[in-house]
């Protein structure tokens, strides 16, 4: 085999971000926004995307460069040409770095016949994210590898949900590391107040699991909106996120909340399928960039 293309999805959180850092449960869904990596045998290492063409380059392509180096420890990679295309906005909490990492690992795994299974790919992807980001939960890489709806930290697969998913991007950069550290500080200063909030978020995920199984979107929505209130209470919302969230709710969404670290980045709305366009327009009107998508069962795959 000379050439292969693999893709991996991004993700949203239905419930549980931040609380999951303290061992509470969260529910994540892989969404149908994918990063594609085409790998062709070559004499040198070449990486290309809209970010430009280069060789191993830890500044421009930290994840892909690290994957090539790591996979070179497993197999003999003399050269490889990697072409990356993505519909996942970068650095906005949708798991773009996990998707490019996982798609690249699988492309090299198949091209060089390394024999890595899904669990190995997720574990290797997580170790690469951790090395680059300092701290990273295994959630993004796991969900991107396996697809579907996943309860973490148990890594339990739940039933797929098939309502509308509308993502609203504030376009404002947010640092996951900074927000996680802000919550840690708040927790340290006010443990008696913050600890119960985090454990309530965990209980929302546990209660939500049953509603996901029954596809009770209105009830899932009620819980997501409560979760949003608690995320606001721990200081990770922002005026821009709040604008998009209320616009989505007023336009007929079941629910709308932050997805990921908050502070900027993205919110997610669950909608009846018939209302997705309307919710997307409302998000656009208040200055967000809207993406209509759906939950996908497909984790990393060959294209
Ligand atoms: O914004 P993201 O996709 O990096 O998600 C961060 C989720 C947190 O719970 C805030 C941190 C984590 O590592 O779980």
C-alpha cells in the first residue's frame, strides 16, 4: 500500500466538563466534523495543510510532528507525505488536536502495518496530547478514536442521539489550561461552595445517562441548561458565550450550554431536527459562527 486517507471526528460535551477533572462523570459525543489525513510514502517527511508546507515542525504542527516521531519508534519511517484537511475549528474546544493526532496515528498504523488496535491508538494519542499540552484528559482522544456517545471517566459507550446539534463559535480564543487553573483556585478558596457544585455536575451526567438511553431530548435539555448555570457559577462563561446561548434557547433549542473549557470557544445547542437552521441563524445574528452537525457513531476510519 502506497497511500491511505484516514479521518477522525471532533467532539462536544453534553454534560460534565471541568467536573471531570476532579473524577466526576461527563458525557461526550463525537460529532460529524472531521479531520482528514492523507498519508503517502515518500523519501522525506512532508506535512501540508492550509497552515503551509513543511517537514517535522513542532511549532506549526506539534501534534502531527510528534505522531511521526512516536510512530518512528515503532516502525521504520524513512519518509512520509501527510496532507491534512479539517472542518473542525482549531483551538475552540471541539477536539481538533485530538482528531488530527488520531487520524495521523491510524494512517501511519495502516500504511506501515504496525498492528495497533483502537485502544492502543487512543492511548498513544492521549500520551501525545499530554506531552504537548502538559495536562490533558483522555476524553478527546478516546472519543475521537471510538466515536459515538461516551461516558467518561468510565469510557462507557451509550446509545447514539439523533437530534440536531448546533455549535456556536464565539471566535474568541480560550486557554483550557488557564480555565482549569481558575477553577482550581476557586475550589481552593471556597471548597465548601465549589465542591458541591462539581459533584452536582457529576450527578447531572449520571441522571442524563438514563435520558440519553431513552432519547428524551427535552429532559436532556433541562439538565444541560442546569449544567450551564453551574458552569457560569464556577466562572467559565463569558458575555459572548451567554449571547449565543440565549439566542439559541430563544430560537427554539431544547438547550444550550458551553462545550469544553469555556471562557470563549464554543457553545452547543440541542435542537429538534426541524429547528436547527433557525437556531443557527439566531446564533449568527448575535455574532457567532454557527455550524449545524450531528452526533456520529464513526470514530477514526479509513476514507
Ligand atoms: O475545551 P476542551 O475541549 O479542551 O475541553 C476541556 C474540558 C475540561 O474538562 C475543562 C478539561 C479536561 O481536560 O477535561
